[in-house]
C-alpha cells in the first residue's frame, strides 16, 4: 500500500519528450541553416561574378581596392565596437559586488541572473559580435570619405575665416567627423551595456536611499562618461569648421550671427566640455557625483543658452534691424566662393541692346546666320524615328534623342541621332521564353540620324514642309534603312553597327557558339531582300566567361536562373553580357563619379561609342552656395539625375572632371581626365591608380564629338542667375536677380538648354554652343541670353560662357513669345486647318538666338493625328519672331520672308551673279523691277544664289571666289533689310503673320503684281 503514497515515477522522470517537438526543432534548425547557406551563396555569387566583370573589363584593381577597403573598414570599426563593448561588459561583471543586500529589487533580479549565468559567455560574445557587425556595416559606407582622407591633397587656396586649405574641408573634415561620431556611439553603447550589467548584478541599486552605485560601477561609468564628454568637446571643435559650409539663412556659410554668436558659443562649450570631462575622471577617486553633475548640468544649460537662445537674440536685435549692412562682408565672400566653386567667375557679361527690326547692321546675312537653326525637336521626333526607321517592333530609340555634329561634305552639320536599340518589350508574348530573350534577341543595330536644320546633304535647299508626305515626316534623313539614307555612314567611313551595350539593353545575354562552324543564332537587323533578317554571333571578349560548371552555378545563383546549368545554349565558349547600361558601367568602374544623366552616341574611329560626362562634386566647399542637384537640373527633358555619390543631392562644387566612353559593341569603358587640375580628381586618381587616362590620350576623332555637358551647364546657369550680381547690397536686396524660365509647354519645369551654332568673333564664326535664356525673377520678360562654347576642339574657347544682358526694356521672354505665337491671328488662322483635318498642332522647342544685332525666336510646329496611337508628329510650319514682328511659313526661309513682308513668288528671277563684282557691303544693289515686296524677294533670291555659289567654291577650295560670293550675298541681304526697314517706316512693314497680302504702299511701282 505504501506505493500509493509515493510520487508517481513518471512524474519524477519528468514529462515524456514528444517526438513532434524534436522534429520541429530539427526542421527549424535545418531551415535556418538553409537560409544562411542560401544568403551566403547569393552574396558570394554576387561578389564572385562582380570580380569576373571587373577583371574582364581591365579594372580588376578597382574591385580589389574597393573590396579590401570595405573589408578593412568593416573589421576595424566592427572590432573596435565589439572589443570596447565586450570589455566593458566583462569588467562590469568582473567587478560585480559579491554580497548584495536582500531587497525586493534584488530578489526580483535573481531569476534574470539565474537565466543569464549559464550562457553569460555566449551572451557577451553574441552581443559584441552583433553590435560590431552593425558598426562595421556602417563603416563600409564611409569608404569614400576614408579614401579621400588618405589621398587628398591641397586645393591651393584657403577659406576666409579659419585660413585653412580648402582640402581640409573637402578631404579631412568629413572623415574626422565620422571618427568622432563613431567614438561617441561606441562610448554610449558601452555605457548602456555596462550600466545594464551593473544593475543586473547589483552594482547599481535604484531603490536604495544611499550607496546606489558600487565603487567599481561608479569608476567605470565615470570613465566612460568622461571620454564621451571629451569626444563631445572634439565634436564642438569640428563643428566650428562646419560654419563655413552649413546652409540656411541668407546664404550658405558664415554669417554675422555665426561669426559673433555661434562661433564663440562653440569655443565656450568646447572649454566647458573639457572641464566636465576632467570632473568625471576625478570622480573615479573622489566618489561623489556632485561636481560631475554640476559640470554636466552647466554643459546642458550652456548648450541651450549659448547654442540656441543667444544666437537668436543676436539675429533678432543686432542683425535684423540692419541686416544688409551686417551681412554685406559675409555675402561678398559667399559670392566669391560660389562663383569659384561652380566655375562661373570668368563669365563674360556684355550689354546687349537688341534691334527690333531686321534692318541693316551686322555684316552677316540673316540667311547665313539662320541656316543651321535646328528645327528638328529631339523630343518630338522620337515617334517619327520609331514609325519610319524601325523595321521591327522590338527595336526602339531613346525617349529624348541626342544632338551631335559631323563633318558632312566639308560643313559642320548638327544631326539629331538615336541608337536603334533592342527593346524586348516589343516582342510577341508567345516568343518571350528564356532562349529567345537571352540568346537570340541580344542586341540592336545602327544609328538613325536626321539633319537638324531640315536641309539635305548639300546644306542648300530646305525641305518644304507644305509638300511633306507621311513618309517624309518633315525630316531629311542622314542615316536610315532606305537607299540613299547613308550620309553619316559615308562621312565617317562606315562603322560597326551592332549595339550590345545601350540604355535599353536586356539585363543579360548569353552569347557565343560551341564551335566556329556552328550556326549563328543571334538575330540581326533585317536588310534588303530579307524579311527575317540575318543572324550573327558576338565575338568580343564580353563581361565574363561562363566556362565550367562552377561559373555556371555562380551565374545561375546571381540571376536566379537554372537554365545556366540546363540549357544547351550555354557552352564552354559562352560569355555573359551584363551591367550593360553605359551609365551603370561608368559608375561601376568609377563609383566616385557623379555621372551625367544623358549619355550620347557618337561614331568614332569606326565604332559607335557612348560618351558619358563624369563630375566630381562635394557639399563641403567652404562658403559656396549649396543647392539640390535635382532642383538645378529639373527641366522638361530631364528623366533622371546622375547624382548617386552623396548622402543627399545637395552640392556646392562641381567640375566636369572625366570624359568617359563605352564601346557599344565590346562594352569597353575608358575614362579620360578632362579637368586634370581638379584636386578631387587627383585624389581619386591616387586612390585608383591607372583607372583614368591622361587627357592627351583622347584621339582627334573622339575630341570632335566631346562637348560641354548639359547637367553642368544647367547647374551653372541656375547659380549664375543669382550670382551674376557681385555687389553684396544689391545681392541682398535681390536687385537684378534672374531665373531660368519655365518651359512654356511643361508647367513647373525649366526650359531645357539647346545646342545651336551661335555667332562669335564679331559674327565671323559660328560656334557649336549650348544656349539658354534668363528672365527677371518672378517676371516673364527676357533678361539675357547665355551661351557656352561647347566645341571641345577649340582649346582656347571651350567652356567660355558668354551672357548678353538686355537693357531694362520689356523684351518678351519665352513664355510671352509662346503666347504671342498662339494668339497671333495669322498663325491661328493657318493652324486652324489642323483641327479641320482631325490633327492637332504640337509646338516644338522654342529657340532663342542672336541674329543681326537682335534676338530671334524660332519655333517649329508639328502636326499629329489626334487620338491615334500610330501617329507621329510631322513638321509643318516654322514660326519666327524678331522684335515686334511675327512671321510663319512652311520653311524657315518662308517664315523669314513672311516676317519681312515678302510674298513668295512675287519677285523676278534673279540674274546670274557669276560675273558680278560684289560691293563692300555698303553699296547699292543693282536695280530690280516690281514693287518693294518683289524687290526684297528678288534680293533674297540673289543672295541665295550667291551663297550656293560660295558653297560650290568652298567645296573646290577656291577661297577667293568663296569670299567674293559671300560679299555679294552680304550686300544683297543688307539691301533687302534696308528696303524692308524703309518699307516699315512708310507704314507697310512686314512683321505680322497676316501682312503679306497688304496693299502696296504709294512708293511701290504701279506695275507690282496683285500678290504684292
């Protein structure tokens, strides 16, 4: 019976272990192991394939430098955090009190101590490693600051307040800030960890009235707090230097309040911090918290009074009553630094009083000056390129086409170009399998190009848009798929046209065949006589070799695609092409560059190269104005900014340090130093030796296609709009402040800059330039015209910005001109035909250019079928405005004649000029019959004939005859302008859209035709 009172043996043995629990635990462990293994394999595959990519491209040293720099930073700073925190946890446990008085607080902690004790070693190691991993991961992101600190040099100039070299602010200060912030973070985490351990083991007792801290706890926490406050003192010391680059207020940089209140406050707080740190260190022996507490309270109160309240008082009662005078010296230094940092200190500003009528003046004729005006809008004609030159739906061009220049028959011609890239989104859904997507449809083919000024290869006759057919689309093709559309190919001597690397290339392609005599499988562009096109095989070196099983496994892991292991298209000769966007490739080999948002193609030495501009930027240039990169470049053509190398997109220094090229066939990336004296570029060349080639290595053919970059120009024009004012009082008051005008057809976006041939050297030369305009701040009238020499072959003039500043008159700006075009009765009546035919007008880019001592606006007008997905814009009209006069026509010449009041066809047939001697430009032209309008028309026709003769003479290298014919043409156009001016003064001037049919003035011949 006794066994009835015994405990149940099953209870003594404990509850039975369930087999289900064991299986669950095993499944969880297995799942964790598999997840860790998968993540590790994915990480390794990414690193391994990246290394293959770098080595294949010849940039293995870049990979090595980046990998080891990040690895060392991770382990050094991770180990620093782990060791400091782990050591403090150990010391807190090592010097725990062995006798703890019995209290409810300690009794409540007993169960936690019992839970921790068996695993305390593992817990210490685990906490230290986790915190170390976080710290190390944070340090990886500081590799740029570290390398700049290691390799930075002098800028050769000092700031105006601390008299330190600018290199200190750009190269040293960011890294020093990180070190101090890291030290403070380590000390705070170590302090918290030590306090938790002391509390857990009785070193800190919060519920006792006295002796709340043991001697060991007090000593350890005092040391940690002392070092933390000492680090805060170092932070105050560094914060002093931040005053010259901090934003806010009137300007970026030092202000009166900063100089007289904030800076002294930083110095005082620095001293208080040092004293407070000493008090904490003394507390190790004195064992009283009175003095450290007073010091800490003094620091906190001083930070509030001196750091916040006192600067506010100075600003409110000293600065604001006479802010302009107080801030003037600081504004002046900000102006100087900003103009230097954005490289606009040497901009030439010229007072310009534009003529209001096309009268006599400049020696150049209107016809000559406007012959290169780009009428083809790179944004609007994209659909025309698609509809007319894409033989398959899986080919495409960029959303915004590019503009470049080529020597066509001895003349520098601007061309609108688009690379015919592969767009797999155009493939039939049934054809979108892995084999087709990654081994058959691998590349695009060739370039599509059009003459920007609507003139043919001879640059003489402009296409008459009134006679356009749908196939012409108002475009004169320089390179296309039809016969005769090969002017670009002939001018460049031919080129490799296969496009494996571009802005729309697939994520990756697998190329290469197992044997040389194996069948080609990659689809090529269809050619004449072949509806399906030809096939080809890529024979470049590619980005990586698939090779053996291990590489196949790595790529299968990287792209999540088992076909790398299973497909018969993957063989030992296969190569993988990936990272194919030109911008991405440049950013990968030079991750320290800010890359321009718009790579553009060029035919160079028989290859299609993507040319990419690279910038060095910083937000640490002292006293220079800081602004968002996106804000400065946000025009109607901008799709994405190139700024990816800063924590924010604010900058206050920018240089076009590098010109990069990417071969569209091989993918080869080449970096050329452009601004070789840029200190930031020099630092990066030191960090990555051999990555950037010298400027002298740029070939002559490539140099012809390098140009001034748009992103840089947009940043400079944004800053110069305000910083063209150099007087600090005027600057403060906003006197004569400009701004970039809004695009008339894209609300909230800046009007983009345009590339034009602009007259220079007194009108004797035309320079390939990047142009824009300014309007007064919050006004719509025109303030100035700005252009920059974009011709890289012009060593002395390249990059020189010129501003034509208008007087304080109501010269209309782009928005006003667009409104005048839209509301002009003659223009409106002519465009009304679009609505009657079911089409709608689409306005192209509104160009402003200096012509004949005045400013002319030129705007193409396109027609497109409404509510039709297959329609594309066709250029139908050209609108021009000069002074108060508006003209329009189907060609630019027609629009100019309409502007002058000349009725097309009203003049006589021009006589043969071959035997005439031209006058000196100021003599009278030979008499002509008819009314004034007919005479003007006849004179223009004679000028055109002389220009044609001059072109022919130039082609034959007969410079004497060329100059003679130019003189003849010049005299004819000047005579026409004088006659038009005289005609205007008698009440019969041309210049409105509807005046071409006005009755002749009394001064005209009675025999004038009715059309006069």
